[in-house]
């Protein structure tokens, strides 16, 4: 996710002229622009065991624009758009990522619609992600689609929860079937300890690509429990999850992660067991180090081993990224 830094609207006046000036005069509007830039060298094995070495920028480069308008002391409306791009690959496609519009009430909660990660995914299924770049991670259990997304969320003291709904259409040429996905998630924070859990039913089809390909989600149901504990510069994380496929095969995910910050350096290590029922499991790992010589600028080196056939997915990645 992008780091948040408020950018004064006046900075955009040169580029936007009178329109920017008009925005700047509205004291009830908060306007943010966040930018991530980066590039990396990656060597990763494919399914045939062939190592592919590339210089890329995919996943690190994003431009995010947010706006929030205060209606009264309790209610505000908001919108955001995030664009992902790869500045290294020639003529790479610009893609939308997190986009949403919604209304928020301090008393009643927050309702949003658009394309974005679900609460269950962000707070539970991604908890073992300690990598710095794009590829150096253990496998993430399936949890939901991102598109055609409605979400209600609320925070009451140290308790946060959300209900998510997603929709995906089958290929219109042969089947206009609409499939629905649902998820619920909750988290509770006590001092440095955060506990989170959730459940989801995935939509039958994958996102909007299914409109032309009819690609099915191979997973149907997911449950998970996560815990994180932060004690100064040391962080400990744990995950227990289960995903049931459309053929009713259940796969368990059990893992722990450790993070440590020492001055300009930060370290991450994740270990995970992935085991389908009635089959041998595999032991996955990821490890990485980041070096931050200046604020928001980081060099990093990440590794991951997934223990799949032919070393599929095993990766080493060296990169640089900067946020402003």
C-alpha cells in the first residue's frame, strides 16, 4: 500500500490553473497525492524450472489521488483512485488498482464501493507478508475478488469489523451468470497485540476477466485467524487458515513471521506450512532485508522458496523504491 503524505493543493495550482485554486479555497476538502516509484532485478523460476531474469517495476509504481469532503461534524464523503504502472517495460499498460467512493460516519461506520482489497484479506490472509518488493513472499491463501466491491466497516474503540460483498459475471457470450462473494472480518487490539479473524465465500468467477475467458475461481470457502504482536523494534505474527476448493479439497496454511528494525535496517522472515488434506504438504519461507538511508527511500533484497515442483516460484529480488 501507498504511504500517506498530504500534499498541499496549492502545489498543483501551476498544473491545474483556476480549478486547483478553487479546490484550495474549500476548507472542507482534504486532498492527497501519494506516489511510489521503484525498480528491481528479479530472478524467478517458472513451472518448467527455468530461471527468468528481468529488470522490472511492476507492483512498486503507483500514483494515488484521494479527496475527502467534510459535510458536518459526523459525516464525510470520500473518493480515491490508484493507478499502477511499470516504467521499466516499454509501453506497459496503466492499470487501475484501489478505486473507491463512499460515505463515512463516525457514529454509524463507513460504506464504500469500488475495486479494493477486502478487510479479511488485509487483516488476516496477508499477515505473513514481510517482503519489501513485489515477489519475495510466501503463498497467500485465497480470500476474495477485489472488483465490483461493496463494503461496510466500522471501528468501535479497539474493535474493528467489516462486511464485504463482491460480484463477478460469467462470459457473456455463453453464460451471463452472476456470481456473488461474501466476507466478514473482525480485529481487536490490546496494547501491542492484535487478534483478527474472518470467513469468506469466493465468487464463482474471477474478477472481470471472466467476461471474456470464463475463468473460474478454483477456491470456494476460506477461514483464517491471525495474531500480531509488536514489542518495540520486534514484531511477531502468526496465521492459521483453511481454504476449501470447488472440488471440496481443503488446504491448511499455518505460519509464523518475525520482523526486526535496527537503525536504518529492517529484517523480515516468514515460515509457512501449506498442506492439502490427504496429501504431503510443503514448507515455504521468505526472508529479506531493507536499508533506508533517507526517509521514504529504501534499498532491499528479498528471497523466497515455495518448495513446489521444479522450484516453481522460487525467487531472488534486488530493488530500490521511493515514496513521496
